[in-house]
């Protein structure tokens, strides 16, 4: 938690800490829930701590505050006996924060333990609906406002149903996401993952869910023939591959482009599909470090491409420049645009506290530039998929509509007819055409947005 406060990502810092402590199985699962829950739910716990401590949060040493959050999560968010939660947290405070802090932590936790969670929420919840939802569900108020607007704007909810939908959406952000696996076509089969202990998917024909354990223990994952990838992420990549494009001229190989490929999940699936169809893939990434991650992620796909006579090329470059550098050079282009990541809050416990409303205009400008470049890079008859892991209207519908209205050579396709389940049926409740918006509380996926655009 101290590392995360200093800028680390919990999903990267915690596994290394678990390995260093040689924790596995139930102990690792407990430590993960304790860490993620205390970070994720601090917006709920901090007001309780402030009342129990009878002081403002900024008067509490940050390291002591993290210790208190760990203790409060055990008391109010986990099935730890109160005496054990208090004793262990006080012991932690004594070892890490000092003897004086241990007495303070003991007093605060005993005060917190005088009420259960529902009693605290009832006592401290503000009257304002947005502020209340922000406190109860531990989201910044601006995120609550954005999610509410997105539910209405994507036409998933009406004025009569939006409060219930908002409650469900925020609650889903606090439920740990299941581990979703992808069997890369031509390299692995879903049946192989099921035989290794995974469970059947809900939607994507390439997916499987791992109910527990280490994904790296599965041979196909360890070899790069399969990988960890959200089911929604798989669905949008499969949708791009499913859209018919005009036939390429004789003697030319179909070319696919992942414009913002890092860290490589969607590129891995697209690359496997491209190899099956005899197409070439270019995976572009602006960051050299992330490009190296893409290379490692695509190692098995690249090897398969070499055997099949296709190419998988990982490049470092600014996606905004590719349209001018290679006009009409590609048949399918994926723009998995950098975004606020509001659609993946259940996976990244610290993300909701790091993003600010001021991030949105800067990202939206970049998103418009990347989409415009992608449309220049695709040939007439080809298709662009614009994807974000955010439902925010300023990053989704508004970006696409602003770019499209400035061009006379683009048509929007009905994304729902191409984003389908294993039986070929569109998913339910994905919002108003021509776009698709997935939701954790409705589909069990990250909140992926998809627009499909054909260059005419």
C-alpha cells in the first residue's frame, strides 16, 4: 500500500510482494483481498476513520492511515473476527509505525468496531444522491456523475431506472473480477483450458474463466498460446475481425494494424486470427517499454506467423502519424485508445483515486487524433474499430461523432451485429445503435466501448 501511494500499480507491486514473502494459496488470496479492498474502498472507510479518530485525515500520518484502512477493511469488509482484526492491526502498527501509533490505532479500531458497516453507512451517508453514492460505493463523485451520464447517454437506463442501474454499476466496480483466459485461435483450444481447470465462457468463443489458482500454471498460458484477457477485450477484437471488408487486390496480402498495441492483449488475439487468414499484423506502440511487452506477449503468435508465411511486426511509433505515413495502407485497424480506464476499476483498485476530471479533455483530444489517423491509414472498403475501456461519453460517443462529422468518407456500422456470442447472437443490453457499450454489472466484462467505421 505504501508503494501504491508512491505511484506503483497494485496489480504489479502485490504479486512481487507475495513472491518475496513466499505466500501462496489461501494466504495469497487473503493478502490480495486485504490490500485491494483497503485501497478500493478507502472512499468508504476514510470518513469512518475520521469520525472514529476525531480528527481530519490530513492530521493522520499517511502510513498510519494505510494501517488503519487495513484494519477497518478487516472489521467492516471481511469475515475476520473483530478481536483478531484489531490485535493483528495493532501489532502491525507497532512493528511498522511505532509504539505511539499502535495505541492510536487500537483506540480508533475499537471505536470503529462499535458499529457494523450498515450502521456506519446510515450514520454518515450524505443527503445529496451523488455524494451518498460516492461514499457508500467508494467512488470519487466525478466518477459517479460520469457513470450516471453514461448509463443515460448510451441508453442503457432511463430517467426512471438510472438510480438502480447506477447502484448496480458502482457495486460491480467493487466486486473482484474473475480471471478470464483467451485461447488464441490456431494456437490453443478452449477445451485445453477447460481440461486444465478453467470454466466455460459466458460470451466469447475464445474465452474461459479460471475460478482460482495461478494462470501461469496452465501450460498453454505459460507457452503464450493462451493468455489472461478480459472477455470484453476479446469480444471487441473478434468483432473487428468479423466485419467483411472489400477483397484485397490480387497478389496483395491483407494487412491489419493495432495502432496502440501495448501491452499486447488484443494484438495477441488479432495476430492469431490474422495468421489463420494469411494476413499480416503490425502492432504499433508509442512507448518502447510497452512495445517490448508486446513483443514478449506475441512471441508464440510471431513464431506461428513465421511458420505460416505471415508476418507479425511490432513497431515503436506515434499512432497519430501513421495515417499520414501510410495512407490507405491497411485493411483493418484497431484503435484501442488511451483512456481514463473507468471501465476497469474492478481490476485496478487505485485507478479511481488517480484519475481526475481534468484528464478527460486531454485524453479526448488524443483519442480524436488517433481515430483520425486510423481512418487515414485504412483503405476504402476497410474497417476501423474504435475501442475504449471507459463508458465516459466524452471518450466514446462524442469522440466518434466529432471525427465522423468532419469527414465525408466514413460510414458507421452497427457494431452490435458483429459483437456476438459463440452462437452468433448479439449480446443483450449493449446500448443504442450503432455503438456497443459493455458493462460489468450487465455482462460481467470490463466496460468496453466499440464503434465500427468503414472507410468509403
